[in-house]
């Protein structure tokens, strides 16, 4: 059967792990309803579907659709906590700035140029 179903699932999991998560630019560019949900989830931490439905004051199918969208983009992860399915926002790690080892020399050179 080759890789079959297991291989496809493994590829999907690896692809999701490679997605960096949400950046602040991503959050700003989300449609209003998704942005509202994500902002709330970031404050709450791990949330269940029923909590999302209550917060959004929407029907379950609409919230499931929003959640599916976020899961597919890798912006939200699904967790099993004490037998309950919960969801958590995946934030992208902050990019670190590389500071040159010779920072004082770089600053001095910059001042001399001006």
C-alpha cells in the first residue's frame, strides 16, 4: 500500500509543524470575525468549541468554519486536554535581530560617515 493514509497524514503534520504561526501582521489582516476570535483566544489560552460559540454569539457551524480556516492555515492547534478537545493560537516566534559583534566599530563608522 506504500505510504498510503499514514504517509499523507505524516506529510500534513510535518507541513503544519513548519508553519510559523500567527504574526501581528497576520492578525491585523484577518477578517473582522476571525480577528475577534483570535484576539479572544490569545487572552483566554486553551478554549473549547462551546466557549468559542458562546463568545462569538454565533451558531456552531459558523464557528466550526472559522476554526477550520484557522487550523488549515496553521494559526491554531488542536489539543487533547483531560479528554476534552481544546484549541490554542499558535503565535510565530519573534524574529531575533542579529547584532554585529563589532557593534561599536559599526557605530563609529556610521558617525564618521555623517
